[in-house]
């Protein structure tokens, strides 16, 4: 067997893509290893969303090159491929900057990796950053479930062009996979042991996949039966026996339509936790970000979701220090956070991305101000998160066990609100939901003990 080392940077879409690339290379005789030092093929699956994420690639390449040189001295070879969004954005520049890189391939063409690796083995240096007419999903091996909780990519790309974001440039135009291909993949994942499916997409709630051709799908009738919305897809997925839980990420507030909100009320397998990035609480900043909604529109969606599913909890992304952000704009963000009460968050300092409209503005916010605002926002959000987690002590919570814990006899699972929970439990409970009584909190996880026999079908 040849050795394959894969490093994944960034989002869950990249985690999904990395798994597909490893599967793609397995029939070529590549087996995954956990260290790059002796690998025959190294894939660095990159993220371009913020400057720091992109820079990490070049420092990792710097560390990798001595290993490649050492292998060459002993007559061996190491093919180095840069994949993902930095590959798409920087293309041939990467080959120029780092002589030891052999392949640069973008997120829409990585199904061509085996052919590119063959070329590199013959000494070629190759760049493939096309948006090919064929869909990579038709050319990838069928994914197998290795985990109780599996990812399933249903939508890619973005047409929204938020003024700070590179995704529309690196991932290309929005594309939804056809319903039948999603359902097939979901059924296979469940057959192979997955009990939870996380539907993925850069804008997953903009999903509009082609309906299956057969008319036997129940919800498909009516004027819009040519395409299914995400709500419709979720209801169909929820019918799969032995699939216990469904989640989806990441959503855009503008695409949070009434049907999807209703699905939170009528589909019990859809978990009561939603990551819904808002970025800012200031209408002026939201407009300049080209987000297409106001802070009150966001509050209204949250209110509707809480009506549909009273126990739902929210997480969000925030950007501080967007160009021109004033103290009053930032105070509006803090105000929105207080109003909503989030249970999880990702807060970022604005990072100018080359080629995006906001990057060329001349009213960039000073770094010290960004740091100070980030700290204030994080303080507030951490307080909310801890309050939420503390409220579980003494409560009973259904936990889907996903993996063995660090300590002997321990399993780790997740609550419906995605909190990791650990407890003493037998490995037979992996992939099953059991009722736990929560005894304490540790940083961001909960600890508990089993109080009930596991139910195969309870969520
Ligand atoms: N499509 C999702 C949405 O619109 O809500 C977000 C996907 S984006 C890959 C993930 C997050 O990265 C965004 O929600 C945003 O908070 C953050 N982000 C994107 N561009 C950024 C930038 N230039 N600087 C800082 N954060 C950024
Ligand atoms: Fe980026 Fe905006 Fe598209 Fe999200 S909606 S991926 S933030 S451009």
C-alpha cells in the first residue's frame, strides 16, 4: 500500500471533500496515515475564507518540504497536492511560490485527482481549477459511513456575493444535487451505520434539487414539483428507517422560508438546533455587506422558528470590524445578541479578501478596535453559552452515542442541541440514543449518567 496523508483546513464542506478524496485514492492503492513525514501522497485541502486560514497553507508547505527532500534522497517520492479554496483562488501561483508542489486542484474538479496524481508521478506539475461541466458527484465513489454522525453534501457554491466573502469566487455558482442522488446517498450511509445525517452546503437552505422523476414521492405534487426545497427534502429523509437525527448547515437568513420553518415543527427527527449566521446587528452594515435582510428580519425568523419548535436553540457567525463599522453599529450587534440569546457562536475579525468589494474600501477598521470589539462580543456570547449549558444540570437529555471516550468504559455522544456529552456506558450503545441525567458541565461538554434503556428510534 502507498501512504496518503490528508490535512483539512476550514469548514465541514472541506471535511466532506477530504473524505471523498481519500475514498477516490483508495482503489489506486493509497491508505490513509496520520503523519505526513513518510507519505507518498500529501493532500492539503485548504480554506481561503480569512487571511490566516490561507497563510497556514504556506507555513505547512514550508514544514513539509524537508520531508519531501529527505524521501527523494533515499530514492522515494512524495507527491504534494494543494486542493480546496486556496488552490482555486491562487492556482498556478502556488506552483511558482513553492517548487515542491506537484498538483493544484480546485474544489469542483477534485474527482480528476487520480489522473492528476498519475501525471505528477511522471514528473508533470499540474493545475486544474476549472469549473467542469460534469458534476464531480457523478464521478466520485459512493461514500461509506464510518461514523454514527455522517455528513452529506447537498448543495455547493453561492450566488449571494456578500461583499466580504470569497466563496462565490472559489466555490463557484450555486448548485443543488438532485433529490434522488441525495436520497440514495443517505440510505447508503444509514445502511452502513450512520444514525445522524448533517446536510451540508455553503447555503444549504437555498437547496432546490431536481425532483425524482417518479411521481410517487408524496410531497412532490403541485406546481413546484420540478424542484424540491430543503424542507421537502428533510421530510423525505426523515422517513428513512433507522435514521434517528437530521441537521443542516450552513444557512442564510434570507433563505429561511416558511416551509423550512414549518419542518422544524412537524419533523421530529430534525434536531432543535440551528446555525444561522447573522454577521452583524446593524442594518447599515448588513446593507453594505449585501446580506439582503435587516436585523429585524432576522429577529422575526427566530421568532417564527421558536413558535414552530419552542425548544430550538441558535448559533451564529459574527464579523466585527467590517469596513466603516462604528461603535453604534457594533452596539447594535451586541443588542441583537442580547435579544436572541445564542447557545454557540463563531466570531471573527473582518479579514480583507483579495478581489472582494469590501477589501478595497478605504475605511478599514483598525486592528486594535477589531480586537477590542471581538473580545467584548465573545464575552457576551460565552456568558450566554455557559448559561445555556448550566441549565442542563439535573435535566434528562436524549444522547446519540457516537464514539468511545478517552477513558475506559466511557462513550461520547451529542445532545439534540449538539453539545458533546460523556458518560459511562457500554460500547453496545454506540449508534443508539439513550436517556442521560446531566450531572455537570466541563468547558463546552456535559457529563451525565445513563437513566434509561436505549430506544432504537427515539431522537
Ligand atoms: N454562507 C454562510 C452565510 O452566509 O451565512 C456562511 C459561510 S462562510 C464560509 C462562514 C463564515 O465565515 C461567514 O458566516 C462569516 O462569518 C465568515 N467570513 C466570511 N468571509 C469573511 C471575512 N472576509 N472576514 C471574516 N470572516 C469572514
Ligand atoms: Fe459567503 Fe455570503 Fe455566500 Fe455565505 S452567503 S457563502 S457569506 S457570499
